[in-house]
């Protein structure tokens, strides 16, 4: 990415681009969160097996966290409209640090002090609940921060560039976790993330510039969260976001099993192959968000339509692929498509509301991005076990093509370019 030639301090919330220091600080924090989540996905299953936790408890812990994330994200977004963005960003990062430290300590005692698995599960669930309920504050506040600091014509590409940090962290997480596990032990990735989470929270509190914007008073907020969510301008975007989230959940929850079964390899080799494919897909997503979106200058709806069609091509290739190269190519297409569609959803939703509701819409976007992870994996696992390994990916292909058609035909998704969308008329 080229150096960002912008003023050091943000003085005007309508400045063209976000302040350079703020951008890179938030980029680092979001990278850390993405890295921590994928590391957790990599190390929790072996931790659970070692402690003697039933396999279903791993999914239960993540589903409970996702449920709280969906419920609380809009609330934190609305609170940031009244208190300002920086305090909420710091609150979320602090909760992330606290939950990661608690999670690591519980896993440590479970592994080395022979705690009963039930108590370990309950304590791990509590740690993840802290992340789901309070750590969810960071994402909507960051998105609203970007909306405050950018003009409409730059907002989608700025959001895309910043949210690519999560993709970058997600790509780096599995590789780093693999290296640490072989050299430093099972808990080393969690200890590392815990330390950097504390550093991130302190750095945000100390160095993140405050945007001088007028805080929205309670009497100025005329619309509640539900009214905004079901408004004719916002609801179609949330349909897109929840659908993309559900497809994401089904694909990524079943992909490891699919690699093992389709390629007829053992779980250890399968995990290694999946890590390579996921990293390739994440890199494609980064390329889409940082490299393609600023150059294509498509409308948010155009990004959603193009992205969903590309993801559908990736799932079709996954269905018919019978070797590692084909399956990895499928994931590259999936990552590329999501890299276009998710910023299109986020930018379109932001442009669908006025300035005073940016925190609220940011919270709804984050909630939509997590909603699919609550129940969609259950349907994917059921289809995989009871119908065929290809069935979840067939379902995803059909749903994606239906979403593309819905996006093309729905008038309230708008066809204006970003440059033509006025700031006060207005996703991953």
C-alpha cells in the first residue's frame, strides 16, 4: 500500500481520508484480533481433546460467544454515537485482552492441574462471553470512526483497507500458530496473543487520535436500533450481510472435514493442507480489498453482486475439485469474492443512513457479520453428515446466486456510484 499523505491530526470529521497514525494503529489492533481468533480455532480442538472435553463443547463455546456478539454489537455502536468512538474502541480492546488472558489461564490450569472438563468448559465459555459481550465494542466503533473521518466518496475503500487487517491477521494466524506449536508448546499462541492484546489496548488508549465531532445527545437520536434495522434503506443491506455471514460459516466450518474426506488424508495432513488453502484465500481477500476496490471504483451493490458470483464459482470448484490444487483454487476464488462483497455490504450500509446513525449502523453491520455463525454451522454439519460432503457447498452456491439476483433486482440497494451518494442520504 502506498504511504498515506494525510494530516497528522484529525481536525475535521469530513476530511477526505482517515489520519495516517489512526489508520495504522487500528490496522494493527484489528490484525491482532483476526490473528487471535484463527489461532484459537487452531489450538482449542487439541486442547479440548487433551483435557477430555467432548467435541461438541468447542462449537458450543463459539456459538455462545457469537450470540452475544450479535446482540451487543448494535448496542455498542449506538453508545459510541453518544460517547464518541475512542472510548468504545479502547473498551472493546481491553475486554479482548482480558478475555484472552482468562481463556489462556483456564486452559493452562485445565491442562496442567487436572481440572474437571465441565469446570474448564464453563470457565472457557465465560472468557469467550466477555469477548462476545464487551469485546464486540471494537468493530462497530472502528467502522464508525472511519465513517466520521472520511467523506462518502472515500468511505467504502477506506473501510475495505482497514477491514483487510482482519483478513491479514486471519491469514497469518494459522501459520504462526503452527510454528509456535511445534517449538513452544500448545499454549504458546495464546500467551503471545494475550501479551499483544494488552499492548494494543494500551496503545489505542494512549495514541489513537480523537476525532473532533459533535457527540449525539440522547434527545437527538430519533430512531432506535430496530427502526433503523427494518427501514427500507437498511434492511436489504442487512439481508446481504447475514446471508454472506451464513455462507461463510458453512464453508469454513466444513472445509477441514471436506479436505480430509475428499483427499483421503489423515487429520494431521488434512489440517496442514487446509491451513495452506485458507491462507491463500485470505491473501486473495486482502488483494481484493486493498488492490482491486480502490481501482475498480464500483458501487457497493456492484461489489456485492460481483463478489457473490465469484464466491459461488469458488464453491462450485470446491464441489467438483478432487485434488489439492483445485480445492485451493476454489478457496482463492472464495477469498477474492468475499474481499469484494463484504466491503460492498459494509460501505452500502454506512451510506444508507445519516451521520448521526453511523454508530448504530456500524453495530448492525457487525451483528450481521456474526449472525451466520450462530446456527448456520449446524445446518452445514447436518447436510454434510446426512446427505453428502458436497451438499453444504451446493447449498452455498444456490444461496449465493440467489443473493446476487436479489441484489440486482432490489431498488433500495441503489445504483449510485459512491461519488454520487450524498453523505446524509445514505458491510465483513
